[in-house]
C-alpha cells in the first residue's frame, strides 16, 4: 500500500468555506485548496506547487470531496485543480 506524501492542514474552516494548506511529511506548505459551499454547489479550487506528488493530491482531494458531498445529496461539484502548471481532473476524464 502506497503512503501519501502530502496531507491537509486546516487554515480556516467555517460553514460557508474551508481553506486547507497542503503540507508534505516535513510540515512544509506545498499548496492549498479551498472549498466554497453554496446551496446546490460546491466550488473547489486548489493548487499544488510540486508536480511530483500530483497523484497524491488527486488521491487526497477526491475522497474529501466525496465526504463533503454526502452532506447534501445532489450537490454539483465544480473544481479547478492544478499541480504545477498542469490542470488535473477528479473524475475519470482526460487530463489536460
């Protein structure tokens, strides 16, 4: 089983939004992700500086979003995630 090299570290959490730092195993910030809640939508924006842990970033964000989505069935999730300068997708869509 592969161990993740990055983790979430909460910066600000309110009922309307969450801002989480993405940190490595040495607690160094390598990016961030923000979640903004609307009645019927969840907006996700995140950027990670280091390309070497892009798969870990996707593996970390995907179950987190699934967990948040359980709070409101039928919630539309709109995301914009980047690793380095490369946009990543969460579903099994083609990466750009």
